[in-house]
C-alpha cells in the first residue's frame, strides 16, 4: 500500500490511523484515563535517559534475537494483548498474529478478542500467548486454560490491573459502544470514513469470540465499553487466585500490570515466569509512574528469578534499547501495532514492526553493540535537568 510506504515512523502510522478510523475507534486506541497524565508520561519519560555509545567496535553483524519465557524470538519486542481488534480493521486479530509470525516474534491474544483461541492458534508459525482475566465465571476461566493448552499456546498472561475500567473520558465524549452503532455523537464521523463504514457492512461480526458460545457477552444490547468491562470483571481477585491460575496452567505464566518491587516479588514467589511491568497504557489508574521508570528497581529485585518485560510508551527503537539496557528482558507494544492495523491491516502491522526493527538495528549498531545481550546500565545515563 503506497500510503504505508510514506509512513516512516510510528507517529506517521498514528496519523494515518486517525484518517482511516471514525473518531470513536481512533480515540479508543489513543486515549487514556482521567487527565491522561500517565498516558503522556509513559513515552515522555524515555527522554529522561540518554544513551552512552562506544566506538571502534566491530558491528559487521547485528543480532536482535533474545530468549524470553523459554523461547527464542527474532526480535526483543512482541505484541501485547489488545481487545476487540475488529474495531480497527476487518482483518482483526489475524492481521496482528500473521505479522508477528512473519517477524518471528510473540503475539498475545486478548480474552476479549474478536477472533477465537483456536483460529489464532492455526496461524502458521505462530508463537502464541493468551491473555486472561479471572472472570466472575470461574468455569469460563478454567475453560480458557484448557482451550489454550489444547491449541498449543506457549504461555498464559494474567492481567491484574483491571478490577474495573478506568475513567476513559474520550470514550464518553465520542459515544464509543460495543458493537459500534451510528448514534448522534458519532454519525458524522462514520459518514466521513467510508472505507471503514463499508467494511463494517461487509464484515459486521463484532462478537467477543471466546465467550460467545457460553453467553452473549453483550446480552443482545449495545452498551458502553466501560459498562461491559465493569459487568464482567471480578473485584475480589487476590494473589491466591493468581497462584491457583498458575497451577492450573502449569507452563510459562506471566502477570501483566505490576508496577512495584513488592508486587514483582510476590509474582516470583508464586512461580511466575515473567511479569509485564505495565500501567495498561495509561488507561487505568492515572498519575502512576511511567513504566520505564519502574524497570531498574524491579529488574534489580527479581530479574534473576523471572523475565521482566517493559510494556508501555514505546514508540521508537531507542526506547526499546533503553528499556533493555536498564534491565528488561524484552518489551511489548500495543498502540504502535494498532496504529498500523488501523492504517492498513496486516500490511500496516508489518510496517510498524519493520520500522521498530530497523530503528533498533541501526541504533544498536550506532551504540556500539552487536547483540541484545551486550546491553547494560553502562549504556544509559540519567539526563541532568
């Protein structure tokens, strides 16, 4: 797609996504909670750290491979779970999973995806992880585990920072609902985005594919996303439940949404293989620390016991380098690949991965490193303000 070739960074893909999507869908990707302070800070915080290059190093070959959660990935970053990809493009989760497989990295399917566990598992070359919530219906949680095991998923990821939905005011302003509908707030935006609207008519399936067989998750109604989330998630979940789920899975188990050393230690104690240090992209509790600011202390505390993954705010290859140098084993991306998905389906996701890979290779070489495992704290300094 010619327009994608003109996207030279993730910011360009974001601008392209904004042109392609009706306002409710774009702001659902782009927005955060409350004042969106944490949303902004997640990316801005990377500017507080400077890279320290070394020269006269043989950089004839650059190797981006890394081992994380017991598997080798061709890239030191992977695709984080994001719900309801059908909102952004009719190729849905398939586009992201196929792009991840093409680039030899991990794809994480969300429990509230619009494509089933089994259908994504059938993507050739997939390295798959399934993101799960402990829902009020514990039998459904057990069923998720069984289906993932039967389908050959490598790892299970429990998201813990969503006992209820954050205050996402952009969704209230734009009238965002699931499934999408033409309301007074959004009619003009739908009308002025004919490509998306046409594909809504041609591909109208917005089912939450992994729960639709048990209950109609939307109960035949159109409801706000916040209302849906609050109706399904269990506010009584504790560490005991997380430990129970890890035992049910009996494989690489990841906890997503932790931000403190104390919680990271608890995760290690219950047998987690990794943690995704994350504030849900600034979409839950506002005014919490940027993810990158949490990495050094957590890596020092538990980095020898489990894999520490940096999730949040990444827009450049240099951001990935900074996170890895400060102790993360890998990074995960959400918005960057969703911007690509909205901009051009699978080709757009591949463009996002290509851009980050190219930036990462170039920056690693300019830093004077040949391999990811050569990165360490000596390559980063805190900027003097």
